[in-house]
C-alpha cells in the first residue's frame, strides 16, 4: 500500500502561498494558492493523497466538518482556560 | 541602517535644544538598573525575551522550533509571563517545548482559536498544566518589577486574518519604551493609531517580519522609534520588503535584522537611553542619549561613529 491520506492545515496565507502544517506538527510546506482547491483560507483543513512519497495536491479536498470540530474544541478549551484568569492588572 | 557582522556602531545622540545649544546627556544609571530585550535568532519567526531590572522575565512568542537552548544559554530558569501574540506556527511552534522545559507562571494569548496541530497541541498542554495561570489579552497592566507591560485593546475579531488580532504590548521602563505586536498588519496598526494607543517609543519590533503590510506612515509617525528590529530568516515571502526597510530607515536611527545581525539585545535605561548588543556575547555597540520626554521639545541628531564588533 503506497497510497495514504494525510491531513494538512493552512496555518496562514503569505502573499500567493499557503503555509501548511502537517498533522504531525513537524512538517511545514509553502504551496502556491493556485495549486490548491478554491476557497482555501487560514484554518482550512485539507485531506491530501500521498502516493509513493509524493503529495498529490490536485487531490486535496477541504474538510469543513473537521475544521469546525477543531474550532469548537479549541473554543471549549479556551473557555476553560479563561476561567483561570484572575482579571485586572497583574504584578509578577 | 543595516549592520554587518564585521562592523559595529557607537551611536552618540546629542540633543540640540530649541534654544540652539547642545547639551550633554545625564550620566548612566548604576549597572544593573536596566531592562533587557533580546530578539532571539529563531529564523523566519519571533521569540523575544524581556528581562526586568529585578529579574522578572517575559517571553513574547516562541519561534517555530524550540527556543529552549537559546533561553538556557541566556540563563533563563523561569518565565513569569509567556505571550502568544497570535496562533500562527512561526510564533507558537516552540511554545510546548518552552512550557515543558521551563517553569511558567502566566500565559497570555488573544483567545482566538486555530485549527493546526501546532495550536491544538499547545491548547491541550495548557489545559493539562493547571499550574499556569491564563491571562486574556485585554487592556491591563502587567508589572515586572520596576518595568510595566501595557496590553493594548485588540480590534474586533477578524475571521480572515489572524495577524490583525496580534497581541499588542508596550513595555515601559521610565522613558524607555518598546512596542511589540507580533504580525499586526495595516488594519490593526491603524486601529491602534485611531484609538491613540501608539506612544512615542524607543524600540519597535517590525510587525510581520518587515512585510509590506506591517507598517503605515501614520503608525511610524506616532511610534517614532529610534531602533527597529526585524525578526526574520530565510523565506520565500520577500521579508523584509524593500519598502518596509526604507520606511524604517527613514524614521529610526538603527534598523537591525536577526538574519544578518543574529541575536539582538537592547538594553534600556529609565532615562530613555539604550544600548545595542549583538550576539551571544555582551558586545556594547552603541549608546543613544535623549529621553522621550525631552524629544518633544528638543531635536535629536544621530552621529554614527567607530563601528567595532567582536
């Protein structure tokens, strides 16, 4: 089996390139926006086929459900963290 | 001005008072009465260490990869305040390493979620680390000994560009001021200018690595920095852009960039004087005289002389 699906997320847009972070949080790639599907923006989750070690960007598909799920999870976590905020000015 | 590895500078500022006479500036404070801002050389990313005169530390952003070795080399044993200006990987990539390696007291971010594994790992780590106190980036003052960090009001949520919700910080130590704002772009910089939140500062970290959208003339006219530091590494985005370099050079006495100059430290004194230190060694390269208070009634002239590095 030399083909697998990988998840890459658009960390940010720099000019005409999307800066992508792999889900192993190790690899990063700059990919021209015109190679990626229409609608790619900051935070877009992409499912990309990797065949024989090569990422097939033409195969990239947006996963909107996973993007929204991750945002909801992060918002829940942030809400919990904000409960730790003592408020006001802080003296270190 | 861009400094090369083999040339350094001593910058002498004389203050030409309105009455036309040139006055020498006051004697330095005692050794140790200074705040130190170190721009770590973390490539195309940001990581800025603040050390108060009394030894409190703050780290603003943590690079793409771990800045822990550099922090250890600087003798950092605790970080009192860790700030993520915004959740892009070139600013938070090294956060988890920092949290796992160095005791952290407070963590601050802009409260805006992201979908990358980098961000998800960070937020998960913070959830588990109940010993770290979370702080929302809202208008408030963080006191680090005799220095203060003012957290600026953020613009309304912008769903299309996380850069424009970068946490804005103004470090004040007497008349020495530093402006740090991650990757803020025109929209956020203009918001701060419109709300009167941009003071006349001594040091400016070039927003967004010297991008074309990381400055406005109105912002630079308000900030009037003497020193601009660009945290930048090898990149394919054209950072820093020529128009940004030109703009910074036109308002500042010195423009430094971590790709050419390596780690940059600015030592600030309460009366507004500063020293530029390059590299890991404490290399004294310059001194600027003239406080921010004086500047409004006096004209400062920079005379660059005797550049001697290492």
